[in-house]
C-alpha cells in the first residue's frame, strides 16, 4: 500500500530532474528506497527503470549524469568510484595537405 501511495504522490513519473524518459505507469517506474528496508515515505521516491538501474546496478558513476542521480548513486555505493568523461577533441587546427611533388 505504501508503494502505491508513493507512485501516486510522484504522479508515476521519475523524480530525477531533466530525465528524458517519457513512459508513465506502474510498469515503467520503480519505487526506490533511499535506505534499504526503510519504508518511510520520506525516504522513498519514484524513478524510471533506466534511472533506477543506473542507481542500483552501475559500478561507476559518470560525471555527465544529473546531480540528483549522482547523489542517489553515492547513497547506494559509498565505497564506489566516480568516472570522469574525457574530452578528446583537439583544440589545434587540423593538418593541411602539402604537395610533395610537382605534377
């Protein structure tokens, strides 16, 4: 009964800001317990299935995730490691072709 109240409270939508998942309904979302075994409504929230999988199953948090999702991940993985996305775009101009032989 508590889970149904949480889903209704959150309008069957993911609570992660800027989440792009548009699916709604009981089969498209999960109620996430911020503390394992604690069914206090203040410690529960609705997440879409992709966000819930990131929080519970991903081994490394990525810095391009929304901040709220990273907070939830850190709660579940206090000893976990964060992974930064590296930018491999070269700031230098691209090389130009040089004519080696006269035609």
